[in-house]
């Protein structure tokens, strides 16, 4: 038997609200199935299970807010497997809180006392002016789930507003402030930066994109992401977590890609196996991730598994960005806006595209010498874009 627990979706999360069950007792599940939706300060997050078996007990009702680590359900399956995201199971979740009995909210019942609907589904239906009484619920005991509201929205006539899982930006801002305050308070940061020439990289990219359709083209940010990931092979102490007073190296490279939300707020879900994907695969993954972030379609494993974070301000940002480490990670890399400046090439001054690459790292794990070597490796890799 395996325990399916409330996951820790970042250092700023202490509890979450169970807003939907996608399964009922007796249902069979397999690894990767989304079986619940949890609402956090980052919005509604789909939570996967990573074992195969049968749901034997659902222990937490819809509407309950419970601490991280609380057992939500039990799954009968192969012994010794934990029903948690694989990346999260590899290390202790951040801000783990022991499960304890706490008051819980009852499932929301519609005014007619017969129609059951989950809180998140009710809010979305109200936002879209959808009559929930006309919906057929597919949840436990016929309750209306978020998926039912989404289906109704898709079936609506052309021109009807599209659904978007909402994010409480004020709550997200509080969560960001709490996590960054903790980071600056607990982590002894050091900062480095390097100016990197991009003539070779952008020339190669122009050739690569020339005959491709827009959706098949690659952005410079993908080159930055891949170079940052590959450079971690040379400096693995920047890839991992500082927990319980010691550095825990990560066995894989899952770069957290910082995505700004429209209207404010920021999340950095993982681009899994960043170092192993081709540039085209990374471009596709980045587009998909940004689109799902902005409509509220993230999964728990994407928020729980980043091993380091990269932020790129793009062509509208500042020339330099200096990040704050997201605990329990130990480093964050920033790429500023690409600018054209006079640059010395073979003893002569010539205009060249440049980018400032910054590193903020944890002095408990590494020092400036190692950090400098890491930035130098990124610069070297960007001079050979065809090998990325």
C-alpha cells in the first residue's frame, strides 16, 4: 500500500486545498495519471500519482485545506513505491509539515442542496456565467468538477469567453515575498556576472531559422537555457539542494524556467531533463510550459522538481538581471537583454551582440572561483551553438 500525500510545491507552500478528486475509491490508476487538483497560492495545480494500483481509501474530502505531507489517499499497489512525484520523492519536500488533524471545510453544495460542485469549479462557472444546474458532473457521487466546466466552456458558441484557471495575484505576491525573504535571510548569496559575445550563436540561429515556419523556429532564450544546463555537467555543485544543513546533489538536471504572469506574479516550473533535450524539443517544451502557466494548467511534478533556476528577461528587459535563489536550490542564473556594443575582436573594435550572464549562488556550497568557472563554461558553449 502506498500513501498519496499533499505535495510540497515549493519552499513557500505549507498547506494546500484539495479542490477536486479525479478518481473515486476502487478506481485503478497508473504512473503519471492526474488524480487530484490542489489549490495553492500559485493557482490550481494538477497532482499526478507515480505508482500503479487501485485507490483503496480517499481520506481528505473536497474543500479541505491540509498541511504539506498529509495523506490524501491510499493506493494498493506494489510494495515499497511511494505515490509521490518521482522528483519530489528523491529528496525531502521543502517545508515538510507533519500531518495532523485540523478542521476541514465540507464540500460545497449548491443552493438547491442536491447539486454537488467543487469550489474551484463553482468559481470558474461563476466567472464564465455558466449555469451549473445544466451541467452533468463526472466526479465522485456525480459532483461537478473543473473539467466539466471546461468542457461546457469549450462547447459554448463561438465568441464565448474562454476559461482560465485563476490566480490570486495578491496571494501569489505574498508567497513570493515570503520565499524571497527566507532566501535572503538564510542563504549567504554571492554574485558574479560575465559579458558574453553572441555573434556566433545568433549567426547560427539566423541560419537555422531561415527556412523554417514560425512555430519551428528557435528563440535565443533556448540557447541560453541549454548552455546553462550543459554547463552544470562541469560544475555539478550548482545543481541540487541545501537541506538539513548539507548539500544534496541532484542526479538529473531539471531547470526551473522563470515565467512572468500577465498582470504580475512569477512561477518557475521545471523543464525536465533540460540537458538531454534537443534545441527543438526545448523550444516546444518552453512554448507549452509558458502557455500552461498563463492559463493555469501546471502539474505538481513541474513545480516540485527544479534543480536550478534560469531567468531570461528577453528583449524588453534590463541589460542585467540579478536573481535571488529559490530555496532549497543553491543557484540561479540570469540572462539580460541582448544589446549591440563596441567589442574588441582580434585587436580591433567592432559592433557585436552581447549578453550579460549573472549567477547568484549559495556560499555554503560553492564559492566565487567555482561560480566563475561555471559562467566561463556557459560562455564557451555559446560560441559553439551547433553543438548545443
